[in-house]
């Protein structure tokens, strides 16, 4: 967030300081029209801002890790979405906080792909530019089923901790099958589940009005910072394109 604030400040100052002033000049010709002259004037603020621009450029070019292959944003699941949800999953595991699954929205990812090679800080900001906080919500299985059907209508969202198979045309209880992963098989008999998501979705964003009013346990961590923390622990990341949300059409 700090880097984003610095970036916005520099852009604002640049626009204010570097804009050429508009000067009205009087034309003595018989038409007696007023003309506007665009006069470029040197502004000393440019030299003051330059060191900060260079410093920010160096910071954003910092290499966090390396990608061994192409990461892509896709529905119903892609390697970029899987990376983000896996990073959130690892965050809760590392902090010994029990969760059952991670769900984030597809629209929160703002890049279509990461090519193989160096992953810089700038690339992470481009992928996750919004200051969305990760929160933990406890919901009933019936509400989870409503959420899954909504995700199915959107052709899939990034998830971790479970595999889902759904037949949208089937309104029976068997239309949704959930395979809990990472040792969470005990959830099969539980009435409620703990899902990590982002505050935007938990507050009803992306047409998730059904989640409004559900109590939230804030992590006080932005999803971008959680992903950065995860990437810094990885010498190299390998694209995982496994399909975790399967939509059956009969």
C-alpha cells in the first residue's frame, strides 16, 4: 500500500508541476480575436521529484522470485488464480489459523498472464492493484452451496482447499459435490465451514449480496501483501493449472 500511495503522489505532482500554463494573448488584427498560447516553462519541481521517481522505479523493479513457466488467468481455474488462493491458504496455515477453503473472485486479478522469468514487485502490483483485505467468514453449508451456484454462473472463481463439481441444470442436493483437500475431510459432517476470502466479496461485492451481514474476522493483511510474503519464500514458482472448479453440462 505504501508503494501505491507514493506512486499516486508522484503522478499527481507530475501532472500539476509539469503542465504548461495557458496564456491569453491579444491579436491586433482586425478580427480582434483572443488566442490561447501554450507556453512550456521549466519547473524546478521536476528536478526535486526525479530522485523519488528513480528510487520508486528501482523498488518496483525488485525481483521477488522466478516463474518456471507461463502463469495465466483463466476460467474456471487458471494458474494465476490458483497461485493467489494457495498463497492465502499458506498464510493461514503458517499462522496456525484453521480454515476449510479459500475463495476469491476472478475479477480481482487484473493481469491476463505472467510470462516465465523474473517476477518483480511491479508485476505483483499490476496483478493485484486493489487494497483488498483478506477476511475469514464462517458460513453454513447451505450458504456455501448458494455461493458455489453463483460462482458457477460466473464460469468459475479461484479456490483452494477443496475441489468442486457442479451440474448447474440439476437443482437437487446432488448437484454440488465437494472434495475437501489438505486433510479437511472432517468438514463433511460439519454444519458450517470457515472460508477465507476478500472483504470486497464478503461485503457483497461481485453480486455476493447473500454474504452481507456475515461476521468477518479480519486478517489486517492485504491480499497483495500475503501473496508477496508467499512469493518471497519461493525460489521458483511452478504454474499449477489444475482445475478445481468443474462445471458439468448435460
